[in-house]
C-alpha cells in the first residue's frame, strides 16, 4: 500500500503548518483550470508534496538555488535504491555509538560533505557515486544536526553542530520510495526563480516561498545559501510576480508579517497593493531564545480573487 509523500528533510521556514490555508486558495481550480504546477523556491517541498499527493498534473517544475538540495531531489527521483542503501549503512554505523563517538562520526561526515560541496561543479553533470554520497550526507546531516537546520558560512560550508537526538530516523525508506514515485516526471532546475518564466503560462499554479524578510535581527531565514535576500530582491521578486500575473497564472506567495514587530511597517502591503493579502497563524522561532517560540502571523499573497 502506497503512502503519501512528505518532505524528506526539515527545512527552515517549512510550510507544513500553512498547508490548510494554502490549499484553501488553490483547491478550487487545481487539476482543472490549472493543470501545471511550479515552485521556484522548493526547499523542503511541503506544498509540492501536498499537491502531488492530491492532484494529477500534466507538468510540474521545481527549482532552488541550493545545489545540494536539488541534487538530492534528483538522486531520490533517479537513484533511490542506491540512496536508501547508503543511508541504511550510515544509520547502522551512527546509532550504536556513544555521544562522544557520534560527535567524531558527525564532524567527519560533515567534513566529507563540505569537500564534495566544494567540487560540486565538477560532479554535478553526472549521476555517479559521488552524487549519491553527497545526497546521503545531505540527508544524514539534516537528520542529526542541531534543530535539523541547513546553514552555511560565508565560504559556503555547512557549519551546523551536531544535535542531541537519541534515535534519529536517518533512513525513512518508505517515505523516500514514495517521494521517488511522485517525482518521476518533475522537472528540476538548480537556479534562480526567473528561470521558471518559460514554464509558466495561464494553466499554471505557482507557489513562491522565498527567503523571508527578517522580522528581527536574529531571524534571517536566508542562511541556507551564501546569498542574502534583501528588500531590493523582494522588490525584484514582486516585479516578476506582476509579470506572471499578466499571464493569468494562479499565484500564491508567502512571507513574514512585519506587523509582528512593527505595526507601522507596511512593506508588503505596498509591494503587493493589487493582490489579496491574508494574515495567517504560524508557530516560529522569532529569535535565538527558545522561549520565544510561539504563534506569530505570516503573509499569504495571492491573485486568486481574480478567478474565484
């Protein structure tokens, strides 16, 4: 019996909590009026898998600037058996170790991952053992690092310390096989969101989940790449969204709600003045203090009011 596919990694700003609100917007026309789906900032893919589990679509496109992430999506799609075998081996080696030996093992694997990352332009063009190893280490680190974060330093190196999970599920083979099945016909691109332009037309539902605009000095969600995403880039994205709005594509975009911190900050209201903006509840860590985890507002921007 097949199971629904779900994200295979934890991702900063993942949209699992917002799926119901997002689905309320797109469910009326997806699979009928809109038969294509594009997600140019795919990340962990919570919305992607929600869509793939529920609808038959003729074309699906995902992209992200994170090479390692897109490589992992491709390996799951094309070489899932090899990936599962390697993850089972890593799990078998890691779980029985003492805490100190786990640390040694973790930092050794993190170092190997960073070496593979540094050679990514040389190995990216072919599906060989190096790419399977890179994907397996990507998942291993996500399952065993602190808080399941993916963060890189200015040199592009993964620098998250080991977490304290007692029995992390490094290899969720059932989910990986289900994800692989759902991804078989999905186009995957490592690149900027603007590369999706040729895919998008009036039959496309597009979901944008860019790096969020920080709502405090410690809450920048852009740390999964070396590049930030400042207000000028938020404006550039809005210009692109306006462009595809003219194509009659269905659009949903998510972002932080500045009003959590400053009720006079109307940045997104100005940026998306002609769109419907919904303020929705989410539970996020809004600063480095774990006691500050709680319910805050996020924004869903959509042009669905044009169609329904």
